[in-house]
C-alpha cells in the first residue's frame, strides 16, 4: 500500500525515439548541429564502442529515464557492430527494469561484423521468445525493401528516421507497392510534403516529433512537425532523441512543443491567416507524452493510460514540493510546471523502480564507477581530451 497523498498520478511517459547507446556522452556537444552530432557519434566515438560500452550507454539512458518518470522507451540502436554489441544493449534494458522496445539497427560508419539484419532472427529467439515481457523487439531501418520484408517475416514492427522531401518519392513507391502499414513508426517527420503525410496517415503508421532535437540540430525546417501532424489528423508521440546536447526530460519536451505550437498559431492568426490552427491545450500535450507514445511503441494495450486491464506503469508526482505548491490544476501542473525533481515514485509493470524520490535497487557507487570506466576508455580510444567549458 502506497500513500499517494499530495501527489498526481499519471501514466508513465513514453519516449518514442532514443539512441540509448550514446548515454555516456551526455551533453558533450551542447551547441552542436547535425554535422557536429554525426562527427561526435557515428564518425567518432561509435567506432570504438565495445559491447560493455553499449551496455553502459543503454543502462545510463534507461535509469535516467526511470528517474525522470519515463517508463517506456523505444531504443533506436544503430551501433550494433557485432552480435555481442546487440546482446549487451538488450541486456542493459532488461537489467534496468524499464519497459523498452529495442529497435535494432545497423552502424552507419566504420568496420563492423555485417551480421545485421540477419542476426535479428537469433536475437529474437535468444531474448524475445515471449511477447509477455517488458522488453520487446523491432527493426530500425530506412526505407529498405529487403529489410522491411525480413522484419515482417519475423513479425517485427519497423521504426524509420524520416525527414525532408527527398525521401517522398521512395515512400510513394512503397505506398504503390503496398509496403506501408500500421506496423511502421516514423521519427522526426519535419519538412515532409502534404502528400507524404497523407500516405503515412492512410497507411495507419504512427509518428513522433522531436521538440528539442529538430531545432537543436537544424533538421528539416528546424521546427518540430507537431502542427503538421495535427493538421493531417495524426496523434503524434514525443521523443527526446538523444542526450548528446541536452537532458532526458519529457517535461521539457512537453513545454517546448506546447509553446512552439501556440506561438506559431498566434503568429499565423495575427498576420491574417484565416486558417490558423487552434491553440493546443495541456491535456492534448500530455496525451502526446503518454498514450500517443504507447501507440508508437505498439503497446497501446499494455501502457499509456491508467486503465483497468493494462499493466501498471504509473508515475506519482509530488505536489507539495515548493515549485508546485499549491497545485490548482492537475494536468496544468504536470505539463506546465513539474520537473524531474517532483517525480516521487515510478512503477513499471507493477514493480517499484523509484520510491520517495530515490531509485530502487541501484548501487550508485558501482554505477558511477562503471560509467567512468566506459567513458575513460572511449575518450582514450578516440583521442578526446575532456574540456568541460568547451564550445
């Protein structure tokens, strides 16, 4: 029995898109654009990752998510340099206690074992023999016919990064070949033509937008595709993307998208746009961070709402903390005022993972030691000298 006095209970947040393996590189390029991101990750540190570095990256990310009230994450894992790398990344998710969808993908640079995607069959058999478990499997791939065919033979959903108009003709071909379906989730989705949005919606696909990532890295138009998704009748999820430049915080994602949408809608209205969209409200934004994310994860029957029959992914937010007291509107408090310090208790699948502000079952001394070892190794191998005031 848990005393929930002076708290607000919400479904756990769902982060629809996170490159979890990068966890030990938190905030290493706070001013980075997409070129700097690629140079730091795929062209830089990724080349030196050992399996144990994959493990620690995923563990850092997963535990950070739990601490912040994110109970489910889609792990877009595009550094599977060998079977051992994949196994380590998956094991970290299991060990953390988070609900996760491991979206296995191929490295983008350097030498690797070329075991992917065929290794997915082994991964599925070894780790995912049951659908009734917290960690599940899918494929992370671009618009590749052979990859998608393999995913469907294995019964796996697909997540794909999708930004800009360049990919629109290929997606149209996929539509004509009846390759699009409700088993596909699209990340980012900014700068897409209206016709592409129509195909995604009609196919039943799910989308997630990146309130901080797209402006940070200048992707597409640099504006999150939130309003575009709403304009086309989509119910988008929200995603953090990575922690290379900022923090693991769904509260901030909600506030960024809330204020960007309202600023853009107001700008259009005052400049004479008679079709300016209505202002989004806090309930709609909270749904993006919870139930809409559960749809992207392919887990709408397990999580995303506080509903009898679903699994217990529950977050308690303490409202008698100084920054929230007095609380006069529950949803407004969560979306517009709360932050990670107010996350009192986190329950995932009925198991307590954080209680009264403290992580449960985490040996922080050992954890910090393991993180430091992994980071030091990667820095040495990459020839990187840490400068905490670097620009």
